[in-house]
């Protein structure tokens, strides 16, 4: 086997020169391709980094907005509770006012009846219940 390899014809000087001549033509294109590829990788890496930093900034903004929305929701809930409580108090106060007005009217009527029964009608005196209500 070693003899067969030795018997193979060695490439001639012209063939070797031809091989060496073709290779320099390929190298500049490969180098240019590598430079373009490296620039593309750098550009894509930069864009990726920018997108990642934007994503982090947006994530922090979303977190802040969620916290603010939760605090506003709690404030609104507290406001609704306070409004309901105030409505109950206003309703109770209105009912109490009506009860007091009725009681005052009844007391004035009773007082007027007692006064009329004892002395007779007084001239020029108007009872409070007969006055205009506001």
C-alpha cells in the first residue's frame, strides 16, 4: 500500500501555483462576508439589549401601575363604604327630623288646646306649627 502511494504522481509545480492563485481570490470575499456577518451580529445584539432594557422598564412601569390601581381600588372601596354610611346617617337624621316636627306640632296643638280651653283665643299670636315650613 505504501508503494502505491509513492507511485501516485506528485502534483506539478503549475498545479500547485494554480491552487495558490485561486485561494487569494476567495479570501477577500470570505473576509468581507465575515465582517458583514460580525456587524450584523453586533447590530442584532445591540437591538436585543435595547429590547431587553425596554422590557425591564415596561415591566417596572406595569408593576407601578398595578400598585397604583390597587391603591385606587381600595380608596374607591373605602369611599363607597363611607358614602353608604353617610346615606344611612342622613336617612336616620331625616327620619328623626320628621319625628321631631310631628312631635313639636303635636305639642303645640296640645298647648294651643289647653290655652284655648283656659283663656280663649289670643289675638295676634300665631303658633309655630301654623308658620311656613322650610
